[in-house]
C-alpha cells in the first residue's frame, strides 16, 4: 500500500501556504477517472497513459492516480494500492451533491 504525495509551497504575501496533493497507485485509471468525474463532479487537470490528475469542483484540491510498475519510478511507487489504509474526507460535499442526505452517504472503493 503506497500513496504518492507531493507538496508545493507557495508564497502569498508574507505567509507560506502549503498545498498537498495526494496520489493513489492503481491499475484502474479509466474506471477511477469515470467514478470521480461522473459521481463526484471532479474535472481532469492532466492525463496521460500512466498518470491522472483530477481536481475538485472549484479547483480547490487535486488528487493524482499513477499506474503501478513503471520502471522509471522508485520501487516504493511500483506496487498498486491494496484498498486499505487510506480515507478521503470531502468537505462541503452536500453543497455540490444536491439531494444527498448524510444518512444516504455511502463508502466507495478508492481505486
């Protein structure tokens, strides 16, 4: 179980603000893309045959997905996520999923 994480520090006025992008290694890039776009309203920031970067509605956050087993990647990034040990908390989800009630919320597999 491995997650790809990259952080970028941005300078805004005199405050340092860190943006964290999490990533999940998966064999199922197209199914993952379909789920996040169709079910959660995410958009595609960047995509190629081995990498997918999606953004939340409003572009406030991003999540990346990477194919496993790429020879150029460090060994830690070559195993696919095994489905355990990660959770994503989507704040304000009721604002962009009209009609959804907390009692009807359900868990979906990540990748």
